[in-house]
């Protein structure tokens, strides 16, 4: 009898092992590697910091966010495959399509310049600089966050409109947080700045607004969120979940609470 019971027990255990092996395993959430820029211009990573209000975060996907200071650099990360989604400026997007041959698709709006009356970037000079028009920038040193960005091209468009040639000025790269100091110390004559640094500079005094990108370019779709076409094709349902949560998080973040 004992031999029979042992055989039955062994058979039952064997069945459990077979069924366990045959049962489908729960899929791990897909990691979405996302590049983002300076807050508050880009708030994408903040939208996933309150997972309890989101429907799919931690279930079908998770987000790993990496700060990249300029869209021109973020574009390089998309090209190398280091990121699945990224913020890009209108200039970086055009460059990706026309010059880089990078297979990406726009999946969401992020921000625009001059849209709905909201504050955008401003070009500041010192009040006592003697610079009162764009033409006065001849021979001056002008600061942008990085070359190849939307800020850079907006500045170039304004300089060209004023009749200045590339040999008439010098453009240098300065980090956002260091812009105000560079201007006040006289290392540059114009800075490109946005909130919250714009407000801090004006609160200190001694600076004035010379122009803004909309003055020469009109309302601009400045930033978009793009995804690698390969990643989008491989994970269509995950991307839908990501974007649904993106809208939920954005609605909560911007809500009057």
C-alpha cells in the first residue's frame, strides 16, 4: 500500500510541476527609458511620481528618466538607442528627419512658445549695457544653453532679421543656472533664459528684456515628445498605457488644487 501511495504522490507532484511550467508567466513591466530637459519647461518625469493616480504604471510599464540639458544632445541619445522616448525641439526634430535619418515619431505635445498667453523664453541684457535693439548686438557675446537647440535658432533668426552676419557676433554655450552670473560679470552680453531663472534675474534688477523668440518666429511648437519607431512598433499597447497615464498625470499636475 505504501508503495502505491508513494507512486500516487509522485504522480501528483509531477502534474503540479508540469502545470506550473505550462502556465503563462506574468510579464514584467516594460522599462521606458525617457530623456527630459529642464523643469518647468519639461515636466514629463514629474507626471509619474504619483503612481497611485495612474492606471498602468508599474503594471505594464515603468519609466526611467534621465536629465539631458539640450535637445541636440537628447537626439544623439535617441540615435544611439540609449532612450526609447525623448523630448525634442522643433529644430532637433527637423535635423533628425532631414539629416540624421533617425526613425522616430512624435507621440505627444510638450510645450509651445507664446501659446495661450503663457510666458516663454526671453533674451535679456543688462540695463546699463547700451544695448537697446538687436542691431546693437554687433560685436557682442551671446549665450544659449547649447548650439543646435530651439533657443539657438530663434536667436539666429532674430539676428538675421536685424541684418547681422555670423561674423558680427559670437555665440557661446552657458548652463541655464549660470546664465545670470555670466551676464552680470560681463562674460556675455546677452543671455537666453526661462522660468524660474527669468524671474530670479528680474527680481535682482539690472536687466531688461530685449526680445523673445515669438517676435521673429511667431507662435512655435517648441517641444514635442518623440518615440523610437522600433520601440513603438514592438510595444504598441505599452505606449498607449504610457500616454493614457501621461494625460492623467498632466491633468492632476496642472489642476487647480
